[in-house]
C-alpha cells in the first residue's frame, strides 16, 4: 500500500475551473455482471483468513507466487483496488475544466501523457447552468502507479465554480484492462468520489475484478475508502463487502485507520476487522511497516483462538 497509491490531495487540490454547456452520459457498467463465485457469508477460519484479508485490498486473485495484499510478504506489489480508484479519479481531475468554456458547444478533447509512459485521451463537456460535466476517457498503454491501463470509461460529475473544483465524480467502465506486477486483470464497475475537505476524499467502489491468467473473479460491493493525506502520512479507512469466489463474502470495517508514512510501502499503524458467517471473524493489527498480526475467531464467540505474526 504505497503512500503515492492513495494521495487524497491529488484529487481535491487539482485546480479545475470553467463553465459551459454539456450533454449527458450513460452508465452501462455493472459490478454484478461477470461474478459467478460464492455469494453466501464466508466461514472465517485459519485457512480462509489470509486470502479474505488479501482480497479486501485487491490481491487475493493474483497468482500465489505474487500475491501482494495487506497480508502478504511479497515485495513490490500494490493493492489493485486502491490503485484503480486513485488512478481513474486523478486522470479525470488532471483535465483543465476551464478549457471547454471558450469553445463552441463547450466541449474539448485533450490527450495527456501518463507518468510512466503511454497516454490517455479525454473528451469532456460542461453545462454552465447546472455546473454538471460528463465525458469519456480512453487509456492507451497508460502507466501509472506501476500499473498499465488500457480501455475506456465514461464519467460525470458536478463542478463548483465558486470553489473552483469538482464536488463529485462518477466513473463507469466495462472491460477496463489493468496490468499489475506482470499480471493482467479485467475490471467492470463503478467508482464514485466525493471530496470531504481540503485533504480528504471519500471513494465508493462497486466492481468486479477478473484475473485473466487464473480466471478467478472477485467483487467489491459498496466498498468505501476514506482517505486523508498530509505531509507526513496517508490515512485510510476501509468499509464494505468483499466477495471471494471460493469462500464467499466478508464485511470489512476499520477499527483504527491505516497509516502509511513517507515513502513506506506498508502501513505502520492500523487495525481491520473482517466478519463472516455466524460472526466468525479475523482481525488484522499492524505492528510496524514490516510486520502485522492476524487473529482469528472461528466460532464467533468473541475470543480469537488463532493468532500469528507475519512479515509484510
């Protein structure tokens, strides 16, 4: 979970401005389509706790040799779910919304270069009466946050002319391809982002992720990530439902926000709780930026019978 993966400031502080007249956009993406795995509550035990925890941050459907979720010691990996929300919202927010206002029909097309190579082309229109904007974005071998994006998405949102920023954004995509750590994934779903203050953004994800190598499909449902950034660390709070194709779903909550300091890959502080069938649960407690503890309560009586300390 690299600090740069979730820099909330990048979303809320990018200067966007302007007004115009715009059209409307559709939302054909559905996070339910494509998922055929288990849809009942997961039995959380010593065997399922690790993949369920990994999947909650976007890693358990990777090959075992490179699984890199919250509970993985593999080096160099990044949580796929968080990367997707971050890169997609920042890609739209990089566009100068003031440009369409000076053009006939208040529309604009622009091609921007990606940080690690490749590019994306964006078409946008803005309505100066309703302050609504919408458009489409197409990635072409766009490399950001160590991942490569290919495919298209639609977006819409609201712009506040007084604050000179977008106040909400909705992204919808079908068959968006992301290559991360040498593996290819196809994503379908939606991401909604809302600034909550100077350095905070609230992101809601409903998406399906398919590993194109293994064929495994996972799903996030009403998965909310609240991110606050400052000069020392990024703070993350996770809440929502994660579906694993073999074990079923767990409800994820944050007991203490995850904190990632400076250029660290892994959090130094924080605690997550995953609950499954008949209150079976596991608790992940961050011990340092090199170790964590995973505790499991298999029978749901509130006593954690199994505990193990692992290296990141």
